[in-house]
């Protein structure tokens, strides 16, 4: 048979994260206690009011289609959340689109605006989906590697150097997966200015906007001059509400930008599961939901301190201080290994699963990514094993 695989699908690369997760699962199946420093997934459970409300919604037969845009009540709450966190006002009728996950939101945004002949600028390291979704459309990925020495600070000058007449979109992830960088207002303003000058769209993935530490300020690029008409926000409930398996996300943008994304959404998912949407409408504003979310956020802040303090005690490992999300990148070059060899050996010998940061591209060959969305016990045990592993290398 001829090769029937589409050009787009042929361009997709298998994810290194998957490779690590599969190997970790295989080791677990052999009976090993594998420390999960690899997955971007909170170890917490979904807040109890959300679970109860979604079950009730099923009982009450919220099991039919909703509007393609999502339940009006949920769109209204998302608009309120956006206004509270960024000061930006969006019309729930026309400027919010409920999607089945942040992943779907990214897919809609990229397919609605990017195609063959376009260039898309991605500061790296960056979440693996961006590059692959862009490649799928036939557009060209233009990487802008940020500097680990500057804690992956957003570099407008480096972005400017990569702008050509074919540039269409800049993809920002703030706070960043994998680096944990939180972009400053000043750096975002410089990038926003470029977007206006060169008439570019900015796709802003703000999935981790509630997870910031050390007094870092989260600034949505939408709130900067000239950006409301050209910025598209992607976010969702997976990370800050511990709802990774529910698959619910959203897009926020000016109504002229939502319209083409609505078309992509309409022909791919139609609408997100109705009982999940209804469950969220009935529980998001419950004080108990917010309390459980706040408890999780406080736990992440504590775990971040624990992991950074622990890593700093291990000679040969240099953590690059993150200000957001629940990841830390660690320079392992002083051990004589690169990130890939270190992560593989660590997994095989000590059963600690981390991700070689090269999976996220950029200037990361010497780095691994540790996710500290793991339990306190796993963090303590993982640090112990890391210490023993590095000591063993020297011996
Ligand atoms: C930066 C970023 N954006 C989007 C997503 C997708 O989230 P979901 O599809 O679970 O909503 C992830 C998940 O890891 C992420 O790290």
C-alpha cells in the first residue's frame, strides 16, 4: 500500500516525555517504586464541590449538546475570572470559547490562523505541542532560544531578530513549562510593541497563571497596549483545579479572533461535555472549591521551597530558579553528563523519572526538568535518591 499518512501527520514528532512516561510505567509494572518527577500533573484530587456538582449534573440529565461556544453560565464565570486576574473585560457571548482542554484550545488557535507559508516564532524551551501543531499546518517553526543563564528571561531583541515578512504569530507561555519562568511586565511590553509594529498575533498560553511564587507578578499580555485585538489567551482547569482527566479548557480573545477558532472547534469537538460544564457552573464559585484550590497552591509553593533547598544541597546540580508553574530545570553538566544521559541513567538506576529538558527544545542540552507536582513523600524520597545517584557518579 502507498504511504497513506498525511504530510501533516508525517511531520509530527513523537514526544520524549511520552518515552519517559512509558519507560517509567514499564519499570513500575516490574515492581519498582518509581518517583514521578516527570508528569505535569498535580497529585491532588479535583475539589470535592466540582465532583459532586458534575455527578448531580449527570443525574439531572445535562447530557445533551450545548451551544458550540459552551454553556453561557460557564462563559460568564470565565469572563469574571479573567477580569479579576488581568483587569481585562471580555464579552461572554462572543469572546469566550469553552474547549475540551487547553490542548484543544491550542489546536483551534493554531489551525485557525496559521498555514503553509507562515512563520511562527516560539521562544524556547516551550511546551511540546506548539511546535508540533505548527508543523502539522505546514507553517514553519522559528525558534528563539532563551538563555538559561538569565533564567530564561523573555528576550524581545532576540525575537525581533527573527521577524520576517512571513511572521504571523508569536507563541508565549507564561508562566512557562518547562522553565517556570514568569515574564516581567517590561519584557512583555517590549514583545507586545513588536507584535503591534509588525502586525503579529500573540498566542498566550496562560495555563499556569495562578501558580506564581516569591511575589512574582503575573501579567497577561492581553492587558498591554494594542494587544486586545491581537492576543489569544489559552487556559483551562487541568493544572490549578487538579482536573487533568476532565479535559476542559477555554479560549479568550476579541470576537473577531474567536470567530474562526469557533469554526475549527465546531467541526472537531462540537462542544465540551455538558455535565462537566454544568458541574463547573454550579461549583466554581463555591467557597469550598476556592479553599481547596488555595490549599493546593500553598502546597505547590511549599514543595517548590523543599525541592529547591534539597537540590541546592546536592553538589553538581544547579537548579535554575523558577517563579511559576510546578517545574524546575536543573543544570547537570557538572556531573559530566548531559540532560538526556543523566535522566536515562537516573531512571534506570534509581527509578526517578525526570524529563531531559531537550524535549522542550532551546538551550537545554545540559538540563533536566523536574515536576514537583508530586507528593511530599515522593519529593523527599526523590531528593534522597538524586543525592545518592550523584554521589555514586563521583565515587
Ligand atoms: C503550558 C501548557 N499548556 C497547555 C497544556 C495542556 O493542558 P490540558 O490539555 O490538560 O488542558 C499543558 C499541559 O501540560 C501545558 O503544560
